[in-house]
């Protein structure tokens, strides 16, 4: 028993905790990663730089992050819930559509990114032709007003299958007798949803909301492929990646952004989890 | 069950909308992959008749896609298998409170879920531990990211398995490992499948790992291959579409043959 736990926890410590602590240390230095240049402790200077930075820095990316996280979480859960209700029945079309919704997850982030770049190419694409009919020629992923909604769309499109799967799993655990009882009471379909289904699905909502929030908060790969954080899509996850690896790589500053992102993620996740749990208890009581 | 007509119409409409949302992007990519670049420039939205398959040959030759697909399959299957097994070995004793530290262990994995990838220290570690630029190393480096979600999810699944079963099995003298393999694994199967799939996709979707942990081209997974193919062929849309289809085809095939199992396990369909 102990051996099993030790191996797993060992992996977690060596490849999860140790590098994060190392990151914390690096964030207090001017570490450059180049051999030959001396590394010195610089105290909080990376963090002060974070908050005082001009242009596309930490402060500016907070707004992008809020829009992205809220957009993804709300849209993904609303559509995921609707899809789950539509596709929960075990019919032929139901199963074909479920496979279809699940498919983008399997394709992987690079392929999904390229597919949407092709679909919304500003010069030659179905989207360009469609808007061309109205004499509009948006820049899509290269435009400040379009980039964020499109990036949210792609993120949701890719991950909808998971959200739907969790909701369908929860829907299938609701016993038919509960619905029959509700039917005898003569409730409308909407009342049936708000008073029966929704409370019973509270745990599934917790899982889906939490995963959507944390996932979209720390993600960068889909944004990297679609816009590289330009045009108002520079979320914290993207910024952390680009400060460490972008054109002006600054490892100390990059580590500071990563740590700040971690603090934000924990600060959002823990109260959110507590809130959702207490809601579960209230609704299931 | 007979449905009333308006209700039937509504279901039909939503069904078609869902199908369009997911089919249109894929159909478009398949279509332009079959267009010659001249046709794409003139009439991109007209279906190519007769289709030209030249893009597939060029994409296959230009990118090193074949070996890269094999690499990706090896990496993601091995890392996901190790990660899932380790998650279960932690989740079971934690869910059953068999260890004193069950609560701190669980909480630390919840925090682990929030950890952004500490990529720079990981790079230094991979170099110092001899994991840099080799297959085994790349697999081991990808075990950890799957653990937090796996532990959390499987703890919940094990929790829902009645403890009476444990007691019965222990009275029969089943060993710890034997018990997990014979009894817990089948009962927690949906959770195991989701955990496995989730960590598999983590490896499959990783675009920074291949850049940081690998330097020999023969070790590259396909996520790096497709991306660099994209960077160097940004305006060759038809070629790009063909490359996307080549790398997706094996995955799509695997998905289609396993989808019954997969959807049954994750959503409880028979």
C-alpha cells in the first residue's frame, strides 16, 4: 500500500512541487538561464515590475483573463447543459451527435486551432465570404473586437464534449420515479428543470464550473496557436508563457508571473469550491 | 414514445444545428484538402470535382508526420497508463482513510490542480536527471500532470463503492493489490477511463513539452510536427488542411472504434 502511494506522491513532489518551489525562488532573482551570467537575489523587484509594467503586462492582462474565464465558463456550461438534455436519450441520432460533440477533444489543440484559423481566415475562408456578402471584412483573429469572442468560441468548441459528458452522466443517475412524481404534480418542463433536475445535478455543476474556471485560467496552448496573446487575448496563462519564452525572454519575471497565476488560481478555486459545495448541500438537502 | 409534432420539429432543428456546428468545420477542411491551390485561389467554396489528392503526397513528404504519429501514440499511451495506475493507488487508500495523512494528501492534489506548468525548473530537472531528449524521460515527465485530476476523480469513484465489499474480500484473504485489481478496478472503471483519457489528451495536446524536453527530430511528437508545419506553410491552406487530416486520421479511427466503450464508460450508455 505504502509503495503505491509513495511512487505517485513522489512523482507529484519531484515534477510538481519541487519545480514550483524552484520557480518561487527564481522569481526573486534576475536568473537569465544563460551560463556565465551571474545570478543574484533581487528581492521583490520582479513583482514590482509586474505591477508597474507599461503596455501589455500583468495589469492589462487581468481584464483579458476575466473576460476569457467568465466567457468560457458560462458559455461552456450553458451549452453543455443544453446538449446533455438534448442528447441524453439513447437513440441512434443521439449517439451519433454525442460522438460528433466529443470529437474535437480527440483532435487535439493544434489541429483544432489550425481548423479554426482556416475557417476564419480574413482573406479566403467561409467566414470571410459570408461577411463579404454584407460588405464587411473583419480581421477575425487579427482584430481587437473579434479575437476574444473567437478564442472563447474555439476553447468552448473543443471542450464541450467533456462538459456534456459530465452532465449526461449526472442526468442518467436521476431515477425516473422522481420525474414521474413531478409529472403527477403537473409541473411544466421548465419547473421540472429548475426544481428537480438542477438541484439533483449540483455536484456535476461543481465539477464542470471548477474545471472550466481553472482550466481556462491556466491554459495558454490554444491562445498561443490562435493569436499568440495579441488583440486583447493576453490572459495570465498566455502572459506567463510568453514572458518566459517569448521574444524578450525574462526567466525571473516569467517565474514571477507563473507564481502570481498560481496564487490567483488558488484564490479563485478555493472560495469557489466552498461556495459550490455549500450550494450543493443547500440544494440537495 | 410518440412525440407531438411541434416537439418533434424542435428536436429535429436542434439536432441539425448541433450537427452543423461540429460538421461544418470538419467538412470544410476535408474539402479544401482536396482542392488544388489554383482552384482554392479561384473558387475556394466550390466542391472540388474531380478531387485532387496531390496535397496529401506533398504534406506527407514535407512534414515527418508518419514517425511523429508513432511517437505521439507511444508517449501518450504510456504516460497516461502510468498516471492512471498511480492515481488509483493513491485514491483508494485516501478514499478509504487507510492512511493517517489522507486529508493532507487529498488537499495537496487539489492544489496541484491549480499549478501552472513550472516549465523552466522542469527543464533544469530533466537535464540533471537524465530525462532530457529521450523517450523514457519524456514519458516520465508527462506522468505528473495527470495525477491531480486522477486522484480527485478516482477518490470520488472509490468513495461511492460500498465498503462492505472490502470487508468481505478481506475476510476471504484477498491481498491489497489483488483486491484493487480484481474488485476496485472494474467498479471504478468509468472513472479510470476518464482519468486515462484526460491524461492521454494532456500529453497529446502538449505543445511546449516537445520544444523544451526534446531536441532530436526523430523523437518529436506530432503536436510539434503539425505546429512547425503550420509555421512554415501558413499561407498554403490546402497543404495545411491535408496535413491536419493526415495527423487526425489515426486518432479519429481509434476514437471511432473505441467510442462505444468510451461513451458507455463515461456517460453510462449501454
